[in-house]
């Protein structure tokens, strides 16, 4: 029996599990994610070939990104430790007639059977919710084939991101439930790059990800000071 402690926070999982039934409501608690999803998907599809690729979506939630990437031709496995989210994802994929392999497991559980088995890994809006993000990056690197691509979206850690992503988004505009993000867990791109290098990954690109709450418009930007997308690549053997 494995004694590895899952790299997850039960309180964080509980926040999302409690909202799972509202995940696919584009006007509900996850409205910003619905707006950001096409932009995130485009960032992935413009930088790697998905047709026939084996893709792992880590922290897949209710399947928003997984479904879009499956439609782009990838063979998608989605994992999440929130059981209600996985159930929502499975039911929605069934209704859409999409063959996505959803599993309620942690990343470490895949390593014995799927080491270097994925062409592409996506990890969106999840890294800032785990207690040991550096270890998460190392685990993801073990699952990527040489030359494979890892795509991450997360939040920068600075005064601007604190005011915009926490004070404004959670307390003033109430775009997200209060407590969704904790400032201490936000991640600077330099930290991400350092963890990636230690795991055999090279940071290829960082782009800002903007969201206008009043219009609902989302776009790639040149300013990564709040939300940002990162593309890392596994070193070829």
C-alpha cells in the first residue's frame, strides 16, 4: 500500500466540491472560467499538435477545458481529487458523447503506470491550490514524454494581483467565492521557471491572461502581472 501523501489540501478540495453542481452554468460561480476557457484552449492548440496526442488535464474540475481539447482531437484523461467535480465531468461528457477518461485520483498515482506517457499536460487554475507546487511540477515532468508540452495557468504574487484577483474579484465584484485564492499560495513566473528547471523542463513562454468582468471579454495579453499562462517543454532525451 502506498504511503505517499497526496499533494492536495482537503479544505481547498472542499471549496470546489461544494460548487460542483453549478460548474456548467455560464452565468454562475464559474462564469470567469467559462469566459477564459476558449482563450486557454487556444493558447494550447496554437503551440502543440493535439490530433492523436495523449493529453492529461490535471485538476480538470467539471471538464470545461478537457471537453474543448477532446474536440480538438486529443485523447484526454482528466484527473481531479474532488469527487463531485469528477461526477459532473463524467455526466456532462456523456451528454456530449465525448470519450474522456475521468479519474478521481492524484498525479502521483499515475506515475507507476504512465511515466513519460503523455504528449501534453494541462494544469489550469490548480497549482496555486496545492500545498507543495514545486513537487507538483516535478510529478508532472515525470509524466511527460521527452519534448512534451506542459501548459499552466495560475496567478502571479504581487500587490497588483492581490488587489485585482483577491480584493476586487472576491470581495468587491464577487466574481469568485471569498477564499478562492490565498495570497501566500500565488506563484511568480520566476518560481515556476526555477521549479521547472529542477524537474527537467524549460520555460518557453509566459503570457498574461486578462478578463474584463463587465463585458465578459477574455484575451491573451502582454502583461503577466495578475493571471498568466505558461508553456514549459520537457527536455528531449
